[in-house]
């Protein structure tokens, strides 16, 4: 029924399968036993829990270990009967984007909800029904975290948040995650570097690395079986040590990533290219064949480069992780700070334009084949990357470019296939306006764009608006 211009859906009660969404597990935790036990107990008893600390300190790894303890793979609903639902703010950041991403986990037919109010209403209904634990990653990037927390509070669901900003943890049970002590830092580096016994200069190396788990993991993996004294000599960390404490903290991870990347690229020039091409995608798992398109390389060459990056702990193969079941490999930067490095630098317009054309064709081809679990489950896999390309394309090529229009058109088509018609319509309209201005009224791409918009209008009974667009398209 309609009320005040919005469509209100009155849904019959349905049985939902609780979601089981966990952050990636660290290979090993060192020096966190007491904090892990505290966090497990807090998650059992507290409504809102926040982990606060600098980037690379291991907040995600600690949260992931606690959540796996409470929701093991063998019996994921033993403690949280409503499951675990997560959102990573290193991806979409707006409140509406969060609700859109949760909708498919909270309703059996998400395509019925075509406007923002209806989506919000259905997500709230689903959260009230399931009352899952909600895990929020990277709260410092959220556009409206207070609004989201208020919405969640209305549903009775529990929240665990990771953030670099302590002020976001007000009115929450807070755990400050600090750098490792000397013993734990030594043990973690030795684990990733495959060192055995007490090595000279290991303490000095760990101190240079700030005793940050991410830094220890990257440098350990990049220098396996090398004595720490040689690592210090090879990398010469004088540029870091000469900085102020604050600047050293800001630059430490970028410097370490740069040096690990340089080492990984020594025998494979494609490694650096593939790494930086990951910056053309959202910080979400990327299908390997789509990454090969971006890098303009054969899939086997792309995979070889990714394996080299993986050996230095710069990327991870998401599809190989226990909670992820898919035949196609999908890759992601190992950490948000590493992803920031992948995005670093200017985008070559000619290469990016070529990639966009391949991406647009990829979307069209897969759409014609059908988005299905057997082939891909690629609608969910590709959508965040098409959304991100839309943001990047206007900065790189400008708003008035045919590839900009194609990106708008493809994103609109993906939204339409999900039933997100209110989001699809303005994108179709923008794409048509660009085609008309850049290519002219008589171009076949303009005609196709007219047809897309007309079809959307017609499918919603807006025949008076659809008919003249069909006529214009036929005239071409």
C-alpha cells in the first residue's frame, strides 16, 4: 500500500537463515591471550563493544579470533543464534549503502524493496527478527556511524566495532589494542620469518617495525630465514629512524609495504603492475579474471604475480579461506593500509580507459550469461567494483566521456537486476545525457541508452514516458 508517497511493504513472517559473516582470521596471534579472553567475555555480556587502536595494530585479528571462538565453523550458531552480520567501512561508507548491503541477508526477496525508506524498514524488521551480532570494521571511515548505531539499537542487536578514533567508542565497552610487548613481537616476527632460536638484533628490528603486527608479518614473510642483522643492513631503516615519533608512526607501514613490493617485483616486473591495479577496484575481493583484465595480462601471469604478492603478505586469496566457498580465486589486499598503497599514485588515463572498456564488456558478457552461483555468484562479486569504477572514472576521464556513460549504464543495469530501481533510474538518465552530448542523437550507443531507460519506465507502468523514448531509439 502507499502512504505519503512511499511504498510500505507489509510482509508476512518468514524464516530467515542467520548470516555467518566473519572477518579474515590471522595465521597466528601472539601476546593477545588476556585481551582475547576479555573480549570473548565482553561479547557475551555487553551490548556495544569497541576495539580502539592505530592502523596495523591487530584489531581485526583480535576481533576475528574472538568471533570464531563464539561462532565456530562446526557450530556457528552455538552462541549467536541470530548469526553474525558484518560491514567493512573500507568499502561503501554511507548509511544507505550499509543497509543495501545487508538487505539480501535479512529478507528472502530483496528485489521487492525499491526505495530507501522501504529498504530501511525491511532491514530493521530483519534485524529485530534475527538479532544478530553486528561486526563493523573501520569505523573511522563511516559517514554516519551514530545514525547506524542508533538504528541498530532500536533492533536489540549487539555491536562490535573496530576504529582508530577513540571518540567513536564513547558509551561503548572499550578495549584499547596496543602494540605488542617485546617478547610477543619477537615471537610473531620469528613465526613469519621462519626463524628458530634467539637471533641477534631481533629486538632492535622489532622496535624499528614499531612492534606492529602488520609490519612484523610483512617484513617477516618478505625475509624468511634471513638473520635480522642482515634485514637491518639490507633495508637501512635510517629514513624511518630519523623521523619524529609522530611522523614515523604515520610513515612506517607505507615504507615497509614499498620495500616488500620492491623485493617481490625483483624477478617479476608484472608484480608491481598487478598490485597497483588492485587500487582500481574497491577494497573487496576481486575475481582473478577481472583483475587480469585490469592488468592487461594473461590469467596465468596475473596469478603468478598474485602468488608472489601473497608470499610477502601483501594480498590474500579470499576464496581459499575456510568460510568462503567458491571455485574462482578472488583476491584482496591483506589490510586496508596496504590497499591505500595500491591506490597511491596517478592513474594513467589511456590504460584506465582501456580497462574500463574491458570492464564494461565483461559486465555485459556476464550479464548475458546470467549471474548464477554455478558461473560466478559474480553479481555480488562485481557490483562494488563497478560502483568504485564509477567514482574513479569521472576523476580520471571526466564526466563528459563515452566510457563514463558506459560505466553509468552498466551500474544502472546491475542495480536494476537487483530490483534497486530508484538507484538505477538517475544513472540511466545521466548516461543518456552524456551519450547525447558526446556522441549525438544518431549514435547507436545513444539509441541503446534510450532503450534501457524506456524499458525501465515501461516495466513500472510509466508507458507515457517510455513510448517517446522507444520511438527515438527506433528512429536511429
